[in-house]
C-alpha cells in the first residue's frame, strides 16, 4: 500500500491538474533554458578556447625576467638594509641566451614540443601602402609541432616556408586588405633591412588580432631583417597534456630564469571574462528557476489554504506534524522531479536546435557551438529540485504549524 | 485497559489582554460502556471541554486521566499518538478528504497507525462500512454522498483503529432529525460494545437517550457532576 503522505500528496496534485501542470511547465522551461543557454555558453567558450589555445603555444618563454636581478651589494649583505641608487645597468643584446640548448632540453621531455622564434615588427609594403605586421620568424619544421596554425591554412601550406626561405604566410584578412594572393610578392622592411618575400600561404584562425596582423616567415629571414643573427626572443612550447602548462612554466623559470607564461596567464583576461560570463549566465538562468519556484509556492500555498480543514482533521486523528510537512514536500518534489526530467529532455532538444542554427562566421558550414555536458544537466537538476523543495517548504511548515482546533472550531 | 476517562479540575483560559475563561474547574468521570451527553447553551464551553478530554487541546490547569494515567506531561507527538490509537472523533461537519473515496477515508487512520497490513486494513474498512450499511458506497467520493451518509462514513473512520473513546462534537448538528436519530443510535450501540462515548449536543431529545447528561454554563458544570 502506498505510504499515506504520498497518496494524499498525489491526490492533491491530481485534483488540481491544471495548476500542477502549470507548475511543472514552469520548472521544465527553467531547466530547459538553463541547459540550452548553458550549453551555448560552454560551446562558445570551448570553441573560443580551442581557437585561442590550440592555435597558439601552450607556454611561451620570452627574453624577459619577472624580477630584476639583485645587486651584488645586496647579495653580499643578505641580512643588511642595503639600498643601491643610480644603478647603471648593462645593456646586453636582447634575446634568450642559450636558446638552442633550452629547445633541445625541452624537446627531450616526454609530451613537450618546443620551437624557437623571433618576434619583431615589420612593415609590409604593397602598391605604395604600408601595413604594420607582427613578424614571427619560425623554424618551420619545429613550429609545425607547436602551433595549430597548420590546420588553419586556407591557401598554400605551412611547410612551404621550409622549402622557400623567402616565403611569407599572412592572415587571410590582412592579405585581402593588401589585395595580395598566393604567389604574389611583397616588400618586407624593418628599420635595418628589407627583402622581397613571396606569399606562400594564407591562414584564418577567426581571431582578428591574428588574422589581421600576423606575418609568418622563416627564422633566418626574420633574423636577417631584424639584424639580430642567431637571436631568438621567444620559445614556443606545445604540450600533449594542457594541464602541465603551469608546473612546466614554473620549472622553466626556476631553471633558466626567463619569463615563462603558461596559456592560463597569457589569456588570463579572456578566461576571467569567460568566468564572468558564466556567472552572469548562471544567475540569469537560475532566476528563471526561482520564478518557476514561485509558481510551485503559489500552487502549494493555495492547496494548503484550501486544505486547511483536511489538515486539521488529519492532525486531529493523530497525524504528526512531520507527516503533514511530508505531504506538501512530496508535492513540491513531485512537481520538481517531473519538471526537471521534462526540462532535461527539452533542454537537450533545444540545445540540438540551437546547434543547427548557422554561426555568423562567414563559413556556411559553421553552426552555433553547443556543449551539453553531464555537469550542466546535473546543475540544472539540482537547482530545479532546490527551487521546488524551497518553494514547497514554506507552505508545508505553515500547514504543519496550523492549529487544528481553531480550524475545527472555525468550521463549526 | 478499562476505558475510563476522567477530567480533574480542568480549566482553559484563552490568553490575551482580556483573558477568556472557556472552562473552569470542570471535573467529570466517563466510564466505559456509557454514553454521556454534554449539553449547554452556545459558547458555554461544551466543545472546549470535549477537546481537552480528547487531548486535542491542553488545559491551562487540571488534568485528563486515561485509565487513571495523567496526560498532563505529554508532548504534542505523544498526544497525537494517543489520539490515533485510543480516540475516535466525529465532528459536526464530516471533514472527509474530498479527493479520497469512502473506503480510502475510512482507511486513513489505520494507514497512519500502521499496525495492520494492507489486506487487513481493506477488510476492516469493508467490515466497518458494512456494519453501517455503506458497503455499496465504498468507491464513491464524499461529494457523491448525502449528509447522513457522509456522517456515517466519518463514524466509520472514527472507529477505524477500534478506539476505546469516541468523542462527538455536535455529530448530528448538520443532519435532519431522521439522520440525527440514526447517528445517535449508532453511538448508542457503540456504548453497548463497551466503548466510552462522549457527545456534545444541543439536542435535548437526543441527550435524553444518553446514559447521563452533563450540563455546562459559562464553563462550569452545573449538573451531572460526580458526587
């Protein structure tokens, strides 16, 4: 036989089919929207992160130090109050000293690929117009192991740089602005030197800052243009396991002293923005569930008011207050469970529909990103159930606290 | 258990700026196998006395003794448990749960008590309804019954856990004279079974057929008190 509170709770809900249905629909919509919008945000973040992180190195070693080297006088008196003023620093040649040994050592590690590069501004001149471009000189064979740019080539090939030391790879947007295409030559200049380079490849990452300002050329050509022979100012590292980036960066800094930035640091502002977006999404969609909770509160409060006499008689025949609370909590729970289950189904369907919609990327095959994870369904279910139970709790407590005698007297 | 119910110097005061004395110094004894009517004008404290006797309300002072045992120190849960196990209530209004059918309403106290299995609960509900001539109405909802039928269902529900004490608060108040007489006859028969029946009523004719009538005015028992 069904437990008494359960059968009374279901009798209440079935007697008010329409109101119960409206409450269920409220929870269903809240959960579905939470899942669909959450999936869209997760999909967007995942897509953006993969574009950003996968396209670029996971750790970048640069010819900088985070803290200035201590003065010898300070080292000599580690416990003393030493203040050194008017220090005239040496002006060494900038670059990563011993880069070749570093690259070899890093490449020897399991799951680590490292490639040297020289970054420096260049001017690309075409038809009398100058374009400021971030010139990235790379060792093509090694760079192909550390960047995903090779997968973002829309014309030509990354490996063409290896066979043509006078080759240049540009972002498609930049090339369009310059009105150049594959096989065209452009003049690339710095304050120190210039050379005519041939366009051997075009890439498109979807990130404007890269597509409109990057120019990839061979390391030796960039060193010649910058007049910095055998100098590199960055080492790019790619990891098989992304989660190793922070400990590896710390190890490199300790060992070689150069600033070593994991991708989490490089894109910290973007990741912070994602976290903020997640919070906004969470509160916005959770608010929908809270509103749905008010629907449940309304229905159960109405039942409690309408059922005051029933509650009184159940209390008078000896039903404990806990059982009365259980009746109304079961009602909230039932609405919550059905609403959450239907909401999960609807959220999945809504997510699938959104995923079919075209993305405004210019590529007709691109659709809106969607990532429906189990965590998302779990969070939606938990919030939906919490809202349902919280909405039922107050009227349930009120019902249990009602004085049956005053209701019986009032009815007489 | 002998089924003796005793009120000892019961006093019930409604607190407030001007406290209202509902019952004052009420002492009475109710023996098993007897039907006692409590009579008096409206607002005299009849129902208040009944509710204290049935452990639905706690006296401001005084005590209710069940088989000689004090109930003064019991908490709400204990009182609820005793009500469930030993008392049956019949009110002026039937207070049947409208979503449950007749049989389910009768089974309600048995399911709450949990002493019987499902089959025994169904069988006892059928027996009770049969004894009150309601067998063919067991699947009906309360809304489909007449006033007299509903009150008989509420009597069946009151008897569900085979209580020693059956308390009625104007159980015939909402019924016509024919149905009222029928309900009183049932209560009379229950007393014959050895139960302790206490009924609040305005109806002097019905009070006449009780074994004893206690009259109460302004919260004080004026006649029918034990010597």
